């Protein structure tokens, strides 16, 4: 080897030591659309991506409120991030006979269409603090939400099948289940609860994940469907039973909400908190004759939302519009007539999870 070649190789070695690895890294995908405030953090450098911007290993991609982005990877799989989402590309390697894709979802919502891989080793996983989703050729939505220290994952399979593993607080797998197209899994406290996906819920969720800190600026219609399995106190329970009771009903005891629950059992005062938003809550008084009066509050202000409410069979809905406008909102309710959770959707179609407690 000549002296000049040795000098050149030494120069390259020095460059690799002083210049971040990402400078030499090959792209594993690219952005296909960027809407609103989206950031891409690489080796501590924050980048503002645009369509066609490359995606590399270890990139952390984050969307702000009312923002979203779509990406395509070298295996032709696509991933969309809804608003208020953080996703890291942990590993991605695609060769002729193998594929490895590992993604880390810290918070928010991912909608993915994973290209089927045949004839070789295949690992395609999305990890969150609550669960791990193993994918082959599958369409799915993965929502990770948090209230206080409690995290909940909601996974909707829209095509194919998924292997879902629930994680302990230490990140250890403690239970595993398989769901297929048309099923939804809710993972909380190490328990995996599987139910049929409510018609229309998956499509509504595709519009993005919302936090409620700034409020429902154009009014909202909240539709909540009863009948999914509940996770209460770490135990999976079927949402079954008769009508409930409260201060406005004929019984003083709380009962599981079902499709036969009477509307009078839900009359009274309720407080709604949203899992992904700290400091937001909504107090609602549900009266007879379908009259609803709600105060939506953040840490600094409250806004009054007059409107109507109804409960018919399995559908509980609020129509609230102090300044006009409107929207649609649907989801799954699990719990009783004093305390329940809602895996639902904001007026824009974006996802949310509420905790509702009788006051």
C-alpha cells in the first residue's frame, strides 16, 4: 500500500471519528407528506423535514398539535403519525432475504400499512411503554396515551393479524395475544382486552391524535358506544348487566353500563379528564329532557358549553356548540354508572381517551 493511500485512509478514519455517524448513514425511508409543525431530531440536531426528506436510523420524529406526517420505507411499508406523536426509528434493515424494523412509540398515534415480506427472516415491531406489536403483512393503528403515571395502549387491526404483548412497568412481557382484522385490543396494567372494532371507529381515528388542552374550538358531538370488555382494577371484566343507578335514578348503587342501561341512570354531574392532556377537564351536568351544561377548563380558563345529550341503546352522545360549528366523535365505553373510561375520538376524528367520574 502506497504512502498516499495510507494517508487517505487515515484521513477517512479521522473524519468518521469527528463527524457524526448519521452523516454517513444511508436513508431507510423518506417523508411523503408533512402537515403543520413536524420535527426530525438526529444526533441532537433538530431538522424541519419536508416531502422527500430522507429518514435515517435513530431519527426521532415528532408532530405537534394539528400536525401530521406520512412516511414510506425501503420495503414500501407506510407509516402515518397523527398529531402529538413521537416515534423513533430504532432499527431498520431491508435486504433480499431479511427485514428488520423496530420502532419506538413514546406517545400518540401511528397508522401503518406494513408490506408483506415472504421468503426470509422478518421482524417488524412497534414498541411503546405499554405494549409491543409484532407485525407481518398488516394494516393497523396503535395509540399510546397517558394520564398521570398510567399508560394505556389501544391497537386496532385493520388487515391481517397482529401479535400483541403487554409489558410490565419494568418493560418485561407478561402476557401475549393475537388479534385479527376487525378486532381492537386495549392494553392497560398488563391486561390485554380484546373486542370487536366498532364500525367506523378505525376510519374516524385516522384523522389524528388530539390533546384537549386548547379545547373543542368549534363544538363537538361525542358518541360513546357501550359493550366492550372493561379493564377494572387490573381484572378484565365483560361489560354486561342491567341498568345503573345514581342520584337521579331509582337505585343508589353503581352498575355496569350496557346497551340496556336507562338514560336516567346517567343523569347527574360528571367530570371528564383526557388521558393525553395534563390540566384539562370538563364538568358536565346531564339533566332530564336531554339538556346538557358543560364547563371545559384548562389550568387557566374555563368555557361554558351548553347543548344536549342523549343515551339510546348503546350510544351516549353530547352535542355542545357555544359558538356554532360541530363535528363527530365515537368510541368505546367501559365501566359503570359512577366511573368509566372512554376510548373515543374528538370532533376532528382524532383519538382520545377519557376518564369519567360522577361528581
